[in-house]
């Protein structure tokens, strides 16, 4: 699968993951915006911004099998953007650095 299609596919998996958690999910209409998804928790009123990343692993070297670090696209807003990693159809919430 081409890189950009894989990213779009994984973003849809992330939408399903967040909806299963009971959140209302709003998808970006831009292809390269600051955030990929915005969620609203109808119970608490909490709003969160998400950037979805396809998780990749090193194939060789002494760190073979370790994840490849993916930073935020826009570091200016790193205090409010959460990372969501997708690999093989499973999602993992990342930590802000």
C-alpha cells in the first residue's frame, strides 16, 4: 500500500478507536493541517486534539525492532496535541514530549 494511502487508512482506524471510547470525533478537511482529529467527550465536555501517526519499526541495526520516533508536525502546539499511533489495526496513545 502506498504511504499516503496507509496514512489515510490508519487515520480512519483511529476514528473508530476514539468513537469506541464514546467520544464524538471530528475529522480534518485539510490534508496537512496542524491536527488530524478533534474529539469531544459528551459526558465531561473535554475537547482534545489528536495527531495520528503510522507506527513503524527499525528493520536492521543494533536497534532492530524498536519503534521509530515520530514527532509532531507543529511543535508550537505540542502542549495541546495528543499523539495516537496505529500499527496493524491497533491504536496506542502516545505521550507528549
